[in-house]
C-alpha cells in the first residue's frame, strides 16, 4: 500500500506542474507545451551530461539525494488510502514541515558550494522566504489541529465536516503553498533573470540527473501541499461499492487536487511578482489568516 | 563524617543528577579537546593554570547543582562566576578580553545581588538556609512576598542565563574565552541558571499564580527572537554562536515557562510534558552548542581568524571538522533526525497540547508564542546555512583560509564524541524522554505513575488530546533508504557522464573568491526585514580622482545595538554622574570621615532599637 502510494505520487506529481502550465497558457491565449512536458523534461535531464563545478565539494553531490529522499519521506506521511491510523508512525504535520526543511537546508548549502554569486543570492532569498513561511505555517497547523484534536495528519483525513475555520486555514495554507512551491507572486519558476529568481538561482548549477532528482522532489512537494489543502476543504472518504463508484471516487480524488492547481494557475496569471521585501507582508497576511482560523476554531465555527 | 556532610549539604535528587550528567557530558570532550587546542597558543605554565581553572570551574558547577543549602549554593555560584571570569580574561594581552571580562563580572554580580536578596527574604521566613526547610516555609508565605522573590530570582538567574535584555554580557564574554571554555560556558554554565529557576521557583517556591508562567513565556519568546536575529547579523563565528545561545535559552525557557503556566492551570500532566521538552532541549543545546564552539575553535586555531568573511572553502582543508560542524548546524537547525529536532518538536507539541486544553484567549496566546518559536527556528536554519556555507563552502576568501590544516587528533576526538551524541540523542529519543519524565515529575512534585507516554504514539493515559506520533529511528531509516534509492536511480538510469568544469560565470572568465556571496550579503534581506529593530546604517566613502572617476569606494554597514544604546548606555552614564556627585562627600579630611562613622553608628543604633 505504502509503495503504491509513493509510486502514485511520483507518477502524478509532474502532471500537476504540467497542468498548471497548460492552464496558464490557455489563459494567456498562447499555444503552449503539452501537459506531459514535465515528464519529457525529467527524461531529458536523465540523458544529458552532468556538469559539476570544480569548486563544489561533496555537499553539492549529496544534496540531490537528500532533497529527493526528504520529499519521498514526506509523501509517506500523507494518508491517501488509510485514514484511521498512520501507515507507518513516522511523524505528524509538524514533522512534515521539518522534513521539508531538511531538503531545503541542503539545497541552500549546495547553492553556496559552487561559489557562484547566483547561488548565494538564491539561497539567501530562499532562506529569507522560508523563515517567514514558518510562523504562518505553524499558525495554520495550530488552527487545524485545534479543530481536529491532534497534529497528526490522519486527524483531518477522511470525511469531516467543513467549517469556517478549516476554510480559512486552507486559504492561509494556499498562500503559503505559493511561497513554498516558488510561484508568482513570491517567486517565478519561468524566469532566469538574476533579479527575479529565487529557487531557480539556487539550483542554477545543477544539471543532468541531479537536476532531475531535484525537480522531481519539487513536484512531489507541490503535490503534497495541494493534497493537504484538498484534504481540508474537499474531504473525501474511502472508495466503496462497485466498480463505477470506485471510478467516480478516483475521478473526484484527482479533480479536487486539480482544482487547487487551477487556482494556483489563475493566481499566477493575474498577479505580478512582488518585490522580495514585500514578501514579508504577503506572508504576514497568511499569518493573520492563520490567527483568524484559530479564533474561528475557538468560537466553534 | 562524610556521610553526614553529604546528607546535610547535598541533595542528589533526579534534577541534580540530570544536571550533573549535562555538566560531565560536555566537560569531558572539552577537556580532551583542550590538550591540543591550548598547545602552541600559550606558554606551558599558562596551559597548566588553564587546566586547573577548568577543573575548578567544572567542579564548582557540579557543586552548584547538587548542594542543598542556600549559603553553600551561593559560595559555589560565586566560585563558578569568578573562575569563569578568569577564563574569559585568559588572553591577558588582549584588550578585548579585558573589556569583555569587565562587562561579564559586573553583570554577573548584579545577578548575584538579586539572588542574594531573594535568599535573604526566604531566610527571613524560613529561618534556615536548607532547601527543604525553605520549601516547607514557602507553603505559608504570603503571595506578595512570593511574587517579589520570584521576580528577584528571575532577574538574578536571568542575568546568568542571558534573558533579553540582560543578555548583554553573553556575546562579549563567551567568544573571548578559549574555545573549549566557550563550549562549557555556553553549553553548561548558562544552564545552571535554568537549574536555579527550576530549583528555586518551581521546586521551592511553588507556583500558584498564572502570571509567572506567562511572564516567563513572553520573556522566552522575546529572548529567542532577539537572540537569533542578532546571530544572523554576526560575522564573527563565536559571537554568532553566543547569540544563538541566547536564542536557545529562550527555547528552553519556553518549555520551563509552559510548565509553570500549566501548573497554575492544574494541567499537571502537561506541565510534566513541557518540562520534559525544556530539559530535553537543554541537554541538546549543551551538546550541539558545545560541539559548534569546539569546531569554531578548530577553525580559529587553523586560520587565526574568527571573521567569517575571511574564511571559506574549509570543507576541503578540514574535512573532519566540517562534518562535525555540519552535524552541529543540522542539530541546532532542528533538522530530522538529529536531537534538536526532537526537542523542538516536543516544545511545539507542548504548545499545541496546552492550547488544546486551555480555554479562550490563552489558546491564541499559546498559538502566537508557538508561531514565534517557529519563526525562530526558521531564522536559525537560515543562520546556520550562512554559518556553514560561508565558513566551509566555496573558495577560500583569504590567505588565512587557504593555509588551514585539519585539527589535531585530540581535538577531533573531542568533537567526534559530541557529534555522536547529537545523533544518539536524536535516535534514542524515546529512551531519553523516559528518563527525563522521572526528572521532570520529581522537580514538579507530580506523580506520573498513571501517565503512560510513548513517543512513537504520543499518548497520555488520561486522554487530553488525540494521539500523535514521532519516530526518529524510523525517520532516519527511511531517509537513508530513500537516499540510497535515489543514488541507485542516479547510477543506473540515464547518461552516466559527469563533467567537472568551472562554475558558470556569465562569460566573465575570472570568477574568484571576491565574487562569492558574503555573510553580510547573505543576511541582507533579514537586515531589511528587521530594520525596525536592528536600525541598520551605512557609511560610504568615495575617493574621487575626478568627477567621473572614483578611485576607491568603501562601504560599511552596521546595526545599532538597541539594548546597549537605549538601556545600558544611559544607565551607565547616570551611574557615572551619580558617582561624580558622590565624590563631593570625599574631600580627604579625616575629621569628616570620623564624623561619617559616628553618624552611621548613631543611625544604626536608632535602627536596631526601632526595628
């Protein structure tokens, strides 16, 4: 079951990025790439030569594996098929955040490792954004777990009533996910201009298979966060009954994540990138939403 | 005779034993390390005296945490402070050491004065200096007196612990001492103040109002935030570590403060749990901060500088030290599966459980404190990415770093021991927590025999929240497993060619160390985001040859030390002014002095008669 879940995550995750790009192109009335482009990219990276900087140390070589494995471990923490108990008692929502931090820590070090000023810039900015994401994320986790009685992710899996608190928390989480997955208005995945790139600057020196692993990890992270938001506002039970019902269930299962992806795409098309120092305000707003979610859960709404 | 002495003056309860373990776990590696660290730096007789001082220092700390009498406690507390003062000014030729020592000894004695005042009030009520006698007397003490004693203790021990705004001495004194001493000072000595708070406030005074806990929590939150923001701005490795100690004291105090708060709310199981979190972070911080200071010492010995901007690329010159520093940095950044992660997780969990069981506004209060703790941990990650990245990665930024050599064997052994502990205390979390629960419950005087507590399914026998879980061994196993899978995928599939080539330089062809990101540049976004508190200012100077040609350009950026500028400097100025006006009383006439003595005597006689 657990292996199935991970394979499923790896298979679906790039599709979400493809979907977002397709929707963005549709909204901009462009004729863009196929929805499968992220897969082509991954395959392409695997067959490219890899260039490693001569300044780099073992940190640079090890970082992709750690980033990759942290994303995989994180995807194990998310309950997909079993709701009432954890598949493996590894950790809860708080642990999930720290596991992602592990990956980010090594990526930021690897960026500094090559001695390029792009890398330093990227890692400095990434750490800046990440450290402001943290309090708001903590507030959201607080709101969710106050409502469901535990910081465990399985607590809000399965069918549960949708409350004002969980909707507000989901909204705050949505803003944070934009920052975590380096999307407009916080960051821009499409840019390679030194003034605007954050995450891209950090992985600038990576190429070939290492880049493929890092990209895959980023897709997985995005998938996990979308999944959590979907879990909050579109609760879903277990598939029951005959084949048709299971089929409908799987459709809804994928559609609700796609809804989040569409929302992200719409936000990306309609907003301009913020200045780096305005990011704190943006994330401050998410923080305030988190507090509102806590207040709502106290009021029982 | 000896038995009698031990019975009369010592108290070896679980709390004392725990602190003894902390003291020796850090002191032993530091002692091994010191052999080759001191060699070559100082003349032989000085090394000998340093070892003697170290021995007395460790012994005095051990006595501080195990005596059971206020007077004896004070004596050892004072010995500890004085010996550490001598160790801070050990570099007697260094002007900065002397100044640091002065700040340290003044601050620490202000703290001691408050502790003495508290002891005097307690003695007045208990008519004894014995802990147990005082504890018994405290149950009938009026609340007003208790509040005053609590505040006195908080200021007194807070000075030693480095609670903001009493932290002022810490970033001066800790970096100036030899590195193995810094590791003991930061790792252990400031923890004796936490011991003081737990022993005297929680154990002896007893808690029955909620504002004590709230006050400690607020102070802890401010301390941790201020500490880490200053640490981020630092470019001196050891000062950075010292500021980060301020931060970690804040996190430890969060656990202690939560415990105090929960006692007043009658959530006794949660109080035990929070104190476990606090104590766990205490021992963790001792381990990784000790380790980081030892690593910083190795870097200093190898390069002769503590300025991060002059370092870089040391991972190739000092591979062992780099690994140890990396482990320490990961642990302090609370990255799984190392020890810092477990205690940070426990502290956040304590906040959550508290909020779940508290009512109304206190939920929001605890939530905001937890969020600030999360911000602190986010900033700590950034801070240690900067520290490790700038010191060890990329190309050497100066000749200091280029000529660095790996540390000698005893130094490596010292660091290795502590590095192994960061892993062990992460993986064996369940065992550690089990033994800490005994310490915590005995300190709080709460019976936990019907409380079951397992980490891999966090559960309380009296149900206070739904279950949650954390298993660091499993987490570590999975991380390793998936890394290996990633590596296998990497090796087996695709094109296996990897080219070693220059870093991309935009076609500039001259990418050198000067192009690298610096520590100051790394912290720039933070400096701007926290500019309301840091009040940064810059000095630029252009030397022009003509209007169009600038010959040289210097740029400096500084941050204002708010507490020093707005609290301490006016205070010292006032003190000096006061001293000057007092000088008029001393004109040098012996007759006048005799007059003073006579007047004092008369006043004292009246005082004794009346009161």
